[in-house]
C-alpha cells in the first residue's frame, strides 16, 4: 500500500489541478491503484479485529440470480449444469454481469464523464489496452477487510414513523445520516467501511415475479439512495471511509442523473473516479440488520475478497460480517 501524502481537508481538493473538481489524484502516490483502500493499514485492520467477540458470522451477499430481472438493461444470471457422464460428476458454468446482484464497483467502472478520465486520470484507451485499475488489485492487497459500520435507515425511519419508499427515487439526506449516527451512538474511525441499509432488498423480496419484471421495465430506474450533494460529499470525506456500500441498486439515489440530481456532485464520479473509493451496491443487509438490532452492536469486522479477475471492472463481494 502507498503512503498517504497528507491529511487533506475537503476544501484542499482538487489535489490534481489538471483533473476534475474534487479529485484526490496523487494522494497515495502517482502509481496508486487502491485509492482509499490504502487506509486499511495493518494497524487499522488489527484494531478492527477487536470487533470479533462472539464468532457469529453473517453473509452479506445476495444470491447471484437476484434481482430476477436486472434493471439498466443488464442481462440476468445464467447457470448451466454440465453432467460429466458416464461418471456421476458435475460441473457448472456461470454467466453473469458483475453489475448485477451484490457487487463492489471498481475504478474501471465509472469515469468522470466530462473529463473522460478514471481514477488517477486514466483514459478509456488505457482501460481497454491494459489491466490498470483492475479489481484484482483489491484482492491481491488482501481484500476489503476492516471495521464495518451499519447505518440502518429502514429501521431508523420505521422507528420514527417515516415511510420507507425503497422502490422509488427517494433521497437519504445528510440530516438523516447524522440523526442515525446519533440514534445508534456510532463513533466513526478513519478507515471504516460504511454500510447503509435502505430496505431495498427487503422490499424486492416481497414482490411477485410479475412485479419484479415490471420493475425492471420501468422507463426510469427509480430507487432509494443517499442524496448526491456537496454536503453529502463533505460528510463522507470528513469521515475518511475506506469504502462505502448499500443494499440498493445504486449507493446514491437513482437515477443518478436527472432533474433531481446536481451534475456537479455525482457520487459515482467523485468517489470512484475522484477519490478512488470503492462503492458497494445490492448487499444483502437483512441478516446484519436483525443481528445488530438484537445485539445493539452496529460495528463489526468485515472480510470481503473480490474475484481475482485481472482487469476486472466489478465483482461479487464474497463478504461476511463477523461479531
């Protein structure tokens, strides 16, 4: 991992004056490909391991075949069973888009659209002609492993008699997040991995097959997510998360572009292309929510090792929370 150049304030950005607004290019050196995962130092991981007290383990991966009908015109999961006759032996072949089901978005996924540059200023030509910024680098560095923190929006909103509309374009505001932080009595630390449960997977699981199909065919992919504003970006930067994740199709309110969205503060551009901060989406946080509420513990050890695909764009998280 690279050595951090300095503890930067939000108003110190952009770090590279030739790049887009808010970028932190060069923060961890000119050749860095890990971004904020550099914050997962041996000291941070060692401290996070103290969260393991009971040995209870909770998977955070939604099945690969969920959602049944992906949005954004993406192909659904396919599995082909291969019987190795005459022997009683089976193989299987899996075909899936890494942007479907639980996923970590790597830095090859989303560029700053105006500048046409990915993290550290890499171009589309570099992405297509080399393995630069491949998600395999996350794996080779030891994965996304540290202290996880859950902000349970659905639980908090329900307790405050607020309707949760997870299948609509609903914003979770900075004020909501700050209120949840107080409600759950959470103290963040540099290098934490943030999880926000919106209730999307819970709502989706209740739909009929026909309702799921209709959802994917809507003219606009409207889903709940955090608001894409300067205030939200300041809040995220000030807490120096190693990665952020949620259970909705997009960590930020979807669609991520439209009349409700300020194009100057697109979170995919700022986090992935600007800061090198991985974004997790469609994590299954239902079991985690249940255990956190029952145990009154909203911090835990998280181990997530993406697929070791050289030049990979995204990956299932293969994530487990350990208490």
